[in-house]
C-alpha cells in the first residue's frame, strides 16, 4: 500500500453532510462543500457518502467532470481495500500498472460492471421496423429503460397538466387545405439561424442522455449528421463536449449550444467560448429555470430505489437550486453575453409575447417559446398557444423579421410541426420525441424516427396543398379553439384520491 493512500475504512467514516467523502474510480473526493451546489440535489451524493459511487457516477457524467468542477484540494488521493483480496480496475484511459491504479476487491468490480449496464432488452421487443410513429418508440422505451431513468425523462412538474397540454394544444388546431395544387415535388428544407437544414425541426437539448443509451449524446449527433439536421448540445450532457463535437459527420455539420448559466460567470464564459471555438453556430440560453421544478414522478422513483436498497431518502433535501443555475440572471446580463461571443444568441424558455418584445429590444437573434417540457411551472401555457399570440403582435409592429421564433414541447407528429410553422415558427425543437427512440433502439432508432417525421411532413404538405415549408401561412389553419382550455387533462393524484359521492341505498339507508 502506498504511504499516501487512503483505505476504504477511512473513507467510510466520512458518511454524512458534515463530512462527505466518496470514491470514484478508486480515488477519494471530499464533496462536503459541493453538496449544496450539486444540480441533482444533495441527496444524490449523500446516498454514497463514505462509499464507492463509481457505478452511479459513470452513466451520467462526462470524463473529467470532477477535475473540472471540484477544487483540487478536495481530491484526496487513491483508495485501497483494507483486508481484502486485491486486483486492478482499469481507468478510462486504459490499463495502468498497479503502482498507478488503486486496488479493489474482485466482487466490487463485478458489482460495478453489473450496475453500469443498462437493463437487458425484453425478448418480445418489437423490431425497429414495426415502429410506425413516435408514440411507438415511447411505448418501447417505457419497457426497456430502467424505472429510474424512465421516471427522470418522462416526469414533469406537479400534476403534469402542462406536460399533457403541450401535446393536446395541437389537437385544437385544424387545417384548411387547398386542392388542385401540383404537389408532386415538395421541399421540406429550411434555414435556421443561417444554417441550411434538410428538415424544419432540430434535436433540442435534453440532459443525461446516457441514462437512455450508452452512446448518449454522441448517437444524437451522428443521427443528426445522417439526416443533415441540427443537434443542440446540452450543458448537462453525459458525454463530454469534445466527444459530442468529434462525432460530427464532417466539419460542415452544425451544432447549437444550450447553456445553463452558472453563478460563476468565468465558468459560463469558458463554456460559451469553448463552444464557439469548436464551431457551434448558436448559443441558446435557458431562461426559464431560476429554480428546478418539482417533478414528483422522478422523486418517487428515487425514493423507491432508495427503499429497495435499504437507504433513507429525504426529498425535502432536494431544493432544486445550485450554483449551476443562476437565479439572479436578468435582462441586464444580455450585453455581457454579447461581449463574450459572436454566436447568435437565442433565449430558450420564453413564455409570453411581452418577453418576446423585450428580446427584440435587446437585440437577440431569436427566442424559443418553451415551458421546459412541462417540467418547470405547472399551468404554464403551451408554446403553440404563446406562438399564436406572439406572431400577430410582431407582424403588427413590423418586427417579424427582426427575430427568429422557435417552439418546442409536445411535438409527436409531422402535422404538429406543420401547424407550428403555419403559425409563424421558424423551426421546431423535438426533445422527448427523439429521446425515446434513442432509449429504445439507440442511433438507428433516432434515425428511423427522424425519417418517419420527414415522411409525415411531406405527406402533410401534399394533403394541405403546399409545395414547400416556405409557403406555409396562418390562413391554412384555424386556431380559434387554441385559447379554450376546456380539454380534459388527467389529474392523476386528484383522481386517485377522490372518493365519489354516494346515492341513497336500497331500503332508504344512506351509504357512506
């Protein structure tokens, strides 16, 4: 044992919020001061206090995360097993000698490998060719993802009313098709922030893609390259930024960068300038999350997982704030962002026409009308409804060409994309709709899903009597019902706990 090595027994004594050490890849780290700042909440780290967290750490963190975000003084050094048969565990860079690599027990190695693996695919999993639409992929993903990953991706705020409304809003918009138009050839390509795209939608940023599939965000980049569409890189990626960018088909493939603004502006500046250096063509600043929404499905899944592992779980510890999310972010910060990059700046998460007008005043290149997939403020309106409210105001003031307006949330059909374009959107972001194909089938699933959307959009244009997306306009649909929120939404908790009123029982006796 090296003189400066720690033993696992020593690390095990630091197992609480006052002194929280964890082991990752055979090295100990002091996470005590970092607990309040962890994006996933303190509990995500505390459950591994004094223990080896490698199996949980690897699937959701890019290589080098600890080196980048944790003070070097908190890197405590290698850890060896006390009173155990010892063997070497390979690092991500290869197989160093035992002098360079800490020693661990064989059974821990096997356990780690088992935990990192994704669940085995069910024997009755449908062939990829049997998936005919995005809902099919969602159904398969629910079967193949582990329960915690499924809950993380599918969850939304509170009673998930906004989550449902995001898609159902599209059901309240109806087409007014034109006939006797030569539509033998249709063009579904467009230009988004100056970049030519073969389709009028892009893969929007979603976090921690390796929870869906081992290839994570890299698979999205490769699928986007195959179809010549844009992939937006998430700040909270599970692949490293360079891994994602290096997966481009060629130097002409375009990425956008999604940004969560860190309280430490030097960290933010480094992210932004690194993205520009590696060729990203748009900076999408997320503005709808001064605090993370309360996603009870996700919390309950973690609670169940902890219970099954014999661990305590305290969801009240998860406050949803950290230095990774700057709650002081304001309009006054826009000039600073302009000073550190030449990338077009787009505000992601705008939810009112008033803020779209302010965005124009501040000279940003675009906005994404979005409610974060229903994961933030419950009863926020759908992006489609905000779009229908916004574009007439911009046109009335002659501002429609001063800013590019994008939307995301609830898109599952090619006709959903067409409706948004008719109402004035420049392009449409798709997140979960392509994340589920990734989880179900990996990169081939994403590529098939994109192709299915292409087919739906082309067919929709033909049946609408339109030859290209540039010909779409509001006169091709009616959105009168869009503002009527009378549609039925499933309120799961309320329905599960409501006790229906009783009627009088036979014989005149009341029933409780």
